[in-house]
């Protein structure tokens, strides 16, 4: 879990260990912190394209990072985050508990640098007892020249990302459906948003046939989590509804997955984690946007009671679905949640799901595959937030022709299309249940979980969707 705090640098005693960020135009200003011989060395090395420096001082350490110059502000911001993640490695090697960041650059990139450090510092150590396997922990980053309100906001966003990562990293032996509901309740109590947990009886009363069908194989009942953040003076007339896929473990059911990679199927609640992380960030920062979160939760196992290919189920909307593939379970539980969202008459609904391997094959871990019926303006704002946070998105079409693959001879529709365009036909299935409100579907299958770390994105859960959604809500409602 996150064990690092960002603060404003207010006292000279925090200057013992410095990280100085500069660009090419401001290198000479670093001289205030270095001896003349050290500056001579820095100039010579910089001319040879060295960009990272370390100087030992009697009172501490001085790290210098010369950031790349880039005309594109979003690329420059990402470079700063990545430089922060790299700097953290050296800080940890010297076993420092606190550092102070100072910046000498044309554009203020110190917050992005701090963000990269803080996100890279996340560790999930709950199940590690051997001390030698635990990395040193940096406890505090003091950030000079930045307002306290900006630091507080960044702290909350990092906290939301780290909660999402923690939940994704938890094994199924711990994070069952009831436990995820308990985690949501604890987060709501701590941060000030309401949490309602609906059990199996209520789900049956709501006739959520998709959620109930996927849960049939399990000894653990499903649940339906409803979150709500109501600020004092919301900027939106009707709520924004965030829907997160909460499959706490996915075997694929009778359409069983191959054994290779099945150990990672604990990540199939990455959408639920994204929604919870966004609520943590928004509530901590008292974001003036009315939010509702809907999270259908179950596992997808195999037993004598499980649904099988060819079964027909009736969804909460009344639509009948022929289940052609039991590994296409996420869309079944999301469909019930998307139908339930209609009761709020929402301004916008966004769903998050580790939904398809097709999205991974198309875009890998570099982009979120998205689609939907929301306006061009909303899509443009979302994509701009994607570039700003570097949680980039690629829109794919929802042309009516893709719906042809979902036609069934024995039910209203099938839960899968053909062997091609799988991410699109999955979205087309969901679209059927979204009549009456603008909607976006974010397939985060490629971005929510990494087998190896990448920059400030740590191994396994990445917290994908939290920073993106928080920034989108700010741009859409607070600008």
C-alpha cells in the first residue's frame, strides 16, 4: 500500500537530501547548490549527454536531473513522471527516508516528477514476511515552490491509484465478493462517500439475471455495490455514473481459460478497483461533482451448477441472452448494472472493465480501447485527459453492422459475436442496455495489469482509469 506522503517544503532542514530538476536553459542556476568543481563536472558530462548526477555532501545528497525539452506539454509531463520513477531507484538505494524536490525549468514539471516518484514508490508487501525481500521505503517527498492545495490534491489522486492497485493485487483467497464489499464500505467510511451493499435476495428481486447466472457455480453469493458522492454544491444537475466490472476471479467457467496466465485472473475486478479509486480521490478532494458508482461483484467458477454454453438467461432489462461463451461473463454482469443506472437519469455513464483479449491484442498495454454514444465534446475531453495523464485512449466504432454478429435464433441476442472485432462486439452488446443516457465503455484489459513493471506503473495492478477519470471530471465540470 502507499506509504509515502507528499508535502510542501517549508523548512530549511528538509534540504539535507535534494533532488534538483532543471532543463537545458536553467542549468547554471544549479550552481547555488554545488561547488564550482562539481558544476564543471556537470557541464562536461551534460555535453556528453549525461542527464543524471549524484553529489555527496557533508549534510546529505544532491541528485540532479536534467529533463528533456519537448514542445508537446503532455509528452514533457510524462517524461517528468518517468524521470521521477527513475530517481526513486537511486533514492531507495541510498536508503533515504525523505527528500526535497526543487525545480529550475521553464515549465513547471515538479508536480509530475513528484507524481512519478510517489506512484513508483507503491509496494504491496502484505504477504511478505522475509525482511530481505522488503525494499527500503521512502516516507516523505517535500516539494518546494508548490501550493499546499496542489500537493493535497495530488496526494489524494495517488492514494486512489494505490488503493486500486492494492485491490487488484489481492489474491482470490482473500478478496472474495463479500470482502470486496467490505473494502468498499471501509473506504467509504474513511473518505466520506456512501456505500450500499445489496445481497443475493435483493439482486434476485431486481431480476439481475446476468449477475445471478455468472454466480451460479459459486458457493459465495454475489453482491451489488452502490457508491455515492454528493458534494455540497455539485456542478452537474444529474449524476455521473461510474460502473466497474467486479469479477474477483475468472476461470472462464465451462469455456475454461488455458492454465497459462490463469494465476493473473484475480485482476478481473480492475474495473471495480478503478471506480473505487476514483471515489477515493474525488471524495478526499471534495470534488464538486455528484457521482454514483455501481459495481456488480461475483466470481466466475466451474461446478455442477454453473451455466453452460447454450443456456439462455433473462437479464434485468427483460432481454433474453443466449450464452455462447461462459468466459464472456463480464458483459453479462455489466449489462445488469447499466440497466440499473437508468434509475438515476444520469448525465453520463462510464463503465470500466477488463473485458476482452481483443483489446489487448489490438493496443497492448499502451492504450485503453473505448467506444460509446456520448457526445463528441465529451469524447474529446476524455481523450485530452488521456493524453494529459498518459492513460491514452483509442476510439473504435460502434456501427450497427457489428450488431449482426450478436443475433440469436433462440433468444433476443447472443453474448458473443464472431471470431473478429471482439472488443467492438462486446461493446455493442453493452450498448443494448444503455438506452436513454450517454454512455462510454472503457476496455482496460491491456492497461489494468502488468506482468513486469514499467516506469511508475508497478508490477501487477496499475490503478488504470483513476487518474484518467479524475482529470476528465475536472476538465468537464470544473473548468
